[in-house]
């Protein structure tokens, strides 16, 4: 059965009673004064005007007026759960992070999400799903902020505002609210053909999961592990659901959107409440950390590419069990703040230009979301490792810092000594950065936009291919602009002529001539274009 309800930070934290929000047997004001009545305002006579001196009325209404915080700019719709991660010890030779050690148990909080819909949008839309995990390790928090697809739309984070502008509802009509079926989305992905691979995953059954419990998760980027000797390995992280991977059919998803827009949220909550705790194995694909940072010709710094498991099997390194629902949605699922830079000793980032931009974006957006730099002190965001930083003051500061000298070295507060060991985070692995001048060009390997989309399409069964064709046909059929549909058909022709022909048939359009497929991509700046890239508009 389900365990007792957790504190806001998970199983084994000692959250002080005052952080739990409510205590005592009587209703009080926010100042703790007992109330006799909360249903009637203080008035000059039963039919007279309300008196300004009614502090309870003003406090109650004022607080209500300020209950909302901005929803996440992406991934606004989501649901979270608490759990535990247990390491297998299988990564010990590759990674010094203690939480991966055999039998080590670490509390986790996971938030699953859709990307595009607003906070109140439906769950079973066709979209990518977020799969973000906060490991409260004894050596500091590790956030694995992944998705349910192994590749991403774009190769450089500088395009993230653009793809999100294109994929969110049209600025004039604010439609569609939660689906990819619109002109700006298809305009973007047909012009930036690096997005074609991820788009095909969206059009596949992976775009409408049966349940959060039946989704795979992927760290997408390549990360760098560091072992106790300082040796490094490149890895990609994978979550494998114990329940297997299952999807909804399009028709099921459509019905559920109407009948139960909370379908995934309800499914997760109910399963955990019933004691059917979902589990995922964490695995890694490991690659030698060579200067080229490629594996079998695949660029490990290109987030639009994955490495097939046939050539790099996923090695299991631990098991996650989600075993407790949040006590309060806002306090936990809404206020949790993930960051790809939250890394414990032994795990480091790589130079993937998408990941590099994310390192800036999450802190920045969370300042906007919380309105204060102290959101790390909210219970769900507090590390389970001792914190001894030199960050001070600011709006809503919760800490009462002792001492007089928040700087180092100092001769007053014991000097703020650094830890002398090598088991520290941000070890600054001495990876060679090639001598280079400042450039904006992408590497030539980033110009291949279609080979893995083709690989994915050709790996599908007949039924899965039918679903993909129907999805493209339905979604493109919703576009108003003929030119956008035609350009997307040319991109499909570059992936696979048969796929293109089937979608063209469904749309009632001619399949593009084969020579239209020779062009690879449109890049508006000739100075930045790569060999052979031009895309007639
Ligand atoms: C939120 C995944 C790329 C900016 C999220 C969330 C996930 C996620 C899972 C939701 C976290 C939560 O549940 O609270 C990914 C993955 C990416 C990616 C897997 C690529 C591999 C990017 C890029 C940027 C970005 C390139 C910006 C340059 C954001 C922002 C949020 C967000 C601003 C909202 C965070 C918040 O308000 O706390 N992302 N993302 N993401 N992501 Fe990404």
C-alpha cells in the first residue's frame, strides 16, 4: 500500500512544522490570531458599507489577489511525484558520483509535462513530454532534465525562442492551444530542417503516450562522467519504464481530451495512491571521450542525433521507484525548479550548443517565475546536502545567516575554507578546447538533417508507419498555407519518397519532383550556410 504522506520535500527530510503550512486546531489570521468568523465582513450595520478596519477581510482578499505566479514559459502543464532512486554500483568505474553506488538510496522528485500547452491544457495531446528528475543526493542536487524523445528540434539554443514562438499558439488567434497542427509550426520545421527528425518522433506513436508510467526518458545531450581517477567518459542517459513503452491511438487520445483532460495526471496519481508504484531503470550509453566527440560517425554534440542502441547498448545503472504523491500541487509540482547545471561531483556538461544555452535559460526564467533569487530555499528545491554558500539577502530570504563575513578568505568567521578533496563538483575537467577564432558557424556534421529521420521511419512496423502517415496528413491538413504544406512535403521527400507520396496523397497534393529533394536546408545567411544548403522558398 501507499506509504504515509510525505513532507513537501520527500521521504526523509526534516521539514520544520512551520513549513508545513497549517498547524493548530483553530482557524487563524496569518498572524495566528484565532478567528470567530471568516464568512462575513465587518460592516457599519447589516446593510451598511464594509469597514476598512476589517483586517481579516483585507488580508484574505489581498492574499487571494496574489495567488498566481507565471506559468512556465514552456512545459507549463505537468504533474510530479516523489520517489527513491537506488544505484546498482554499475557505473562506479566511470563515475565518482556517490548516489550511483551499489545500494545507495537517494530521494527524488520527478515532474512529467507536455511542452506547449498552458497550465490548464489537456494531457493527451500530440506533443513531446518532459521527464525531469531531481535527485537529492548527499553530494548536492542532480537534475536530469530530459524528454521522452532522444532528440531535439534544434541544434543551437539560440534558436529556442524561435522554435517556441513557432510552436506556441498563433499570436493573433491564440490557436491551437496544445497541438502542433498549425502553420507557424510547420513553417518553422520545414525551413529549419534540422527539426525534421524530432518532428517525426512527434508524429509517431511516441507523441501520444498511454501514461507517464509508460514513457521512456532521455537526457538527450551527451554528458561527461568523471571517475575517481579523473578519467572521463561521454554518456547519454536513458530511463526505461518497467511497464514498457505504450501509446494511445489517435482516436483514444482525441476522446480522452474531451472526456478527461487530466488523464495522465490522474493516472499517475491514482497508480501511486493504489500502491502500483511506477519504476524506471536508469541506463547509460557510454562512449570514449575522444577529441572528435563522435561515435561511429555520429556527432555526440548534435542533439538532433541519437546513437542506436544496436551499436551502443544501454547499460542499467540504477532503479527509480515513484512511491508518493505530492501533498500540495503548487508547493511541489508547480514550484519545483530544475536546472541542467545542478550537477554533483562526477557528472559534467559537454559543449553541445543546445545544452550550453540551457545552462543560462533555466536560472533566468526561474527568476521571472518566482520573482526572487531565493527560490532555491522553497522546500521542494532545497538540497538534502548541507548548504554553506555566500549568497545573502534578497526578496523573501528565509535563511537567518550567522556570521559577519560572507566572503573568502576572511579572518573573522573561520575563513570559509574550501573542501580540500578532489570529490568536488564543477571539477573543470581539463578538456582541450581547440584553438579557434570566434565563429557562429555550426560544424559541418550538423548539416545532415535527414539520415536519422530516415533511419527512424524505416525502423517502424507497417502499423506504426500508417500512424505516422495519418498524423502528418491530419496535422498538415490543418494548415491554412498551401506553400507551407508543399515545403514540408519536400522535406518528407528528402527523408523517404514513399512516406512523402503517402502524405501527399492524403493531402490531395502532388508529391514533389525528385530534384526538389536535393536541397537540404534553408539558411538565410550565405556566410553561415553549409555546403549544399539552399532551400527555395
Ligand atoms: C523547461 C526539457 C531545451 C528552456 C523544461 C522542462 C523540461 C525541459 C523537462 C520542464 C521542467 C519542469 O518540469 O519543471 C528540455 C530538453 C531540452 C530542452 C530535454 C533539449 C534537449 C531547452 C532549451 C531552452 C530551454 C534549448 C532554452 C534555451 C526551458 C525553459 C523552461 C524549460 C525556459 C521552463 C523552466 C521553468 O520555468 O522552471 N525543459 N528542454 N529548454 N526549458 Fe527546456
